[in-house]
C-alpha cells in the first residue's frame, strides 16, 4: 500500500496536501471561535472559553486528517502519467475550493441572509424544484472546480502559480498546527 501511495506522491507532496486540507478548516474554526469568544467569556470565564477553542481546534485537526485521507485516496484516481507535483496541486486546490463552498454555506445562515423572492418564485413555479437547486449548485461548484483543473492541465504557468501559493499558505497552516499542539496540551490539562 505504501508503495502505491509513494509511487504517486512524494513525502513533501503529502505534507503539502495535508497543510492545504488543514488550512481552511483551522482558519474557519478560529473565525467562528473568536466570533463566540465574547459571549462565552461573559457567560463563564476566560479559561472555559480557551477550553472551548481548544476542543474546536482538536476537532478541526481530526477533520483535516479525514479530508486529507479522502483527498489522497481520490488522488489515486488521477492518471499515473501526472507528476506528483501536479497531482498535489490539483488536490490542494480542490480541497481549498470545496472548503470555501462549505464556509459560504455556513456564512449564509450566520449572517441570516434570505433567498431573494424571485428565486423562490422560480422554485415554486418549477415542476422539479429540487432539480433546479441541485442543477444550480452543480453549475457553480462544478465551475469553480473545473476552472482551476483546466488551468492546471494546461502546460504553462498554472502549476507554478499554484505551487507558489501553496508554499506561502503552508507557512500559515504550520502556524495553525502549533495552535493545535497548544490545544492538545490544554485539553489534556483540563481533563486531568
């Protein structure tokens, strides 16, 4: 199994993919935690708020590992002729794009946004409203995944650009892993 995985990936590539899977989940966890930190410290105390943040970061680490495993396994479906660098770039971009879509779906409810009336009218008049919803999502999500895939499949600067962005974001993701180590220590201390 390790020969199959290391034949398609490099160790550095797998680490970069893990960091790209961890980055959006940790960033969103911190955004949501700091959003709720004020009322949580008023309700209890600062140490409990730090504990809640630590548990959130711990869950984000577990989610990151699961997303990484899914991405790495999906990467085995990519043709063997692709070099590992291109495969990692494609999977990393897909992980980031899908994470942004997940964040947008949560943000829609956090800001208490409403669906426009004209969109509701279209759905009500449609004989198959669920198909309209899924079709619309497929167009937007599929398009946002197809555009980076097309850029990476083209010979030229797409791959270099994505790799340079991934290198810069990897530093930020490693900072989040330092926060994870602190969160694990806090969780252990709180449970002793």
